[in-house]
């Protein structure tokens, strides 16, 4: 059936855009605007109308003259996406599937298998098989390599495409083919998807210090972090020397969870403020509960992938001198995005509506937070070369919002290190934090002997890993032996 956009539909679009642009000026307090304010807004509305008429004319020409029958729905979706993406790197149009995924991420639950994954030489590697999930019960293990998902070969897929295949409706079956180190044949696993609740908190006690890792700010962040704090406090008692809150690699999440998490460590005071284009878009968030750690010494670990909500927490705790920040400069995402559902098609806009500020009034947009104690991770030279090609920060993103305040703290190198070793014995940032809380080091100290020893270990492990990869590749490259006689051929 031929698709077209009528004048009536176009006027509806005009009305929607007019509502978005004009409605805020009639909010409380608008009576104090200058007399010519209404005229200015009328002129802006006319300009918006003219742009939309022009856009409608272009669509009409495309529909009537393009060589093939155009898909107007597709054109409109891509046009909307392009318009929103032109604003800044974090504003985007969410089609129904993208919107659903975002809601799953923020709620912390989805239909899936219970595996944290990453791409490894074109295959999906199980970095962590979560407890009490279909994957664990079926027998999958950490470091397994998934080669096939149902009838689809993993090689050639992006990580997002592979994850989409593994997620799905609760109760539906899935088959995985897995390559496991030490096994000569591929392993087959048949399992059913279940509701997976992603606990963003992991915790343990190291050297009488409560070590709390917060991976994201979903709806479970504050509740599960409080449980971990209470559990460690009760278990350690008077032996407890303090807490480490690890926000390295935490790209953020829900603003309210950032406020709640900050409140776990503060007694009172403003945590953050958000300021939009109009005064009525300014909001302030303050601590309302007691310090759940009862004033225990606190270290917060940050790095180049500590962003958004993580920076709200880090900035608040730093401003009040409640915590010592250790690591490298944070990412610098100082903007707030609002999700606005659109109509009945389950799509939405994720649009930047405000900047946020620390209690002292700092905007970290495109600058990040500088830790109290800069400690660079110890990385094998071969890994450093690879990481140098992918480093980025808010300031390196095309179209990023500027920091509206002049600052003497403008970073010369906006690409902060974000590497975190999987082996805690090689994690110099964590090691220094533990020694600091146990009174063995002060801010700014260095243990060169320890760092040299760790450097030697990581270089040795890297060389061994590269040698093993080369050996495996050599085996794969060798052709099968030719059959020697007729019997062998049979």
C-alpha cells in the first residue's frame, strides 16, 4: 500500500514540536518575563513551523520521484535518530528494541542465561558465570568460549549481536556450543532462559578492609550496597579498618541511585544539583539518612571509565572530604539524560536536559574528577600499545557539551587510563588503597620495589600468553596430513 504523509499528519507533527519547544514558557513564573518575551517565542515557533514545512516538502518529493517506492517509516525513524544524535553524544532516539534494552539495564533484570561476556578473538568469552543462574546450573564455566548460539555461528558477530541472541523471552530454550580449554571436542549445552537479576555489587574483606565493587547504578545499587556494608560491618566488628568503594569502569546509570549511594556515606548536606536551561529545571538533592559506615575511613577508586552517576558519588565524597579518591582522572560526563516515551509504539527519546554539579558547584563536564592520589595502573607493554588506540573521554567525543566554567584544572591529557587487572596481586591502585587504610602508606607515597616486581610479573605473564597464542595459531595453520595409502583413505 502506498504510504504518504498528509497535511493533517504534518500539522500533528508541528503541534508536537510546538508543544516541546513552547510549553515550558507557560510554566510557573512565566508572568515575570519581559513584554516582548511572547513575541520572541512566537518567532521561534514560526521558525520551527517553517523548518517542518520544508521537511514535509522534501518527504513529498522523495515519495513522488525516488526511483523505487521509498519506505517512509524507515526514512522517518532514521531522520529522527539523526536529529537527536546531532545534539550531543548522549542524546539518542530509542526504537522499541533499544528502549526495552535500556529499561532492562536500569531495572537490573532481563530474560537471559546469567553470563558476563566479552569478545575474545571473534568468539564470546564467559568472563563470569553468575551464581544460581541457568548457565551455572547447566555447567558453563568462567573462560568458556561460546562458538555457536542455536544455529548461528558467533564468529563475525558483534558483542551486542551475540548478547541479543542469548537474551530472550523467559522460558524459551537455547543451545550453546562451547570451546573449553583442555577439551578436544566442543561441548553442547541446552538450557532455558530465566529472569536474571544483575546484582551490581560484589564484596569481600581484604586485610580487614571491606572491599565493595559497584559495577553500575541500576535499581538494585543502593539496596545491595547497604546489605554488603552491613554484612561486613557485623562480621569484622572492631577489626574493620575501613571501606574501599571501587567505581572503576562504572559508566553510571540512574541519577536517584547515585544520590542514594552517596547518602550511605554522608550524614547531611547537598549531594548534587542539576541545572537545565530554565531556572525551573534546577533541582537539588541532599543527604537524608545517617552514614551507614558510622564514619569508617573510606577510599573511592576511580579511573577513565568512571562516569556520570559514578562521578556524582565521587565528587560529593571528595568535596566533603569524606573519602580519599585514588586512581586516575574520571571520564568527565557531567550531563543528565531524561527518558521521554513517545506515543504508543514503545519508542522513546533519551535527551540531555541538564548538567549536574558537585556540592561545591564544580561542573566536571569534559574535565572529569582528579583523584586526591593519582596512581597509574601497571600494564604490560603489549597491552599498553593496544589500549592507546582505544582510549577516550568525554572531551574526545565529537559534539560533546562544553564546560561552561573556566577552570585551572583543565586536563592536558583527556584520555585517562581505564585499565583494571583481573589479578588483584597486580592491581597497584587497590594495593595502595589497602595499605593507606591500614596505615602503611600516605597519600603520594610510592613503593618502587613493589611496582617493579609487579611490572616484571605482568610482562612475564604477557610473554607466556603471546607464546601460547602463537603456538595455537601454528597448530591451526598446519594442514592435515595426507593419507598414506588406500586403507587410510577409507
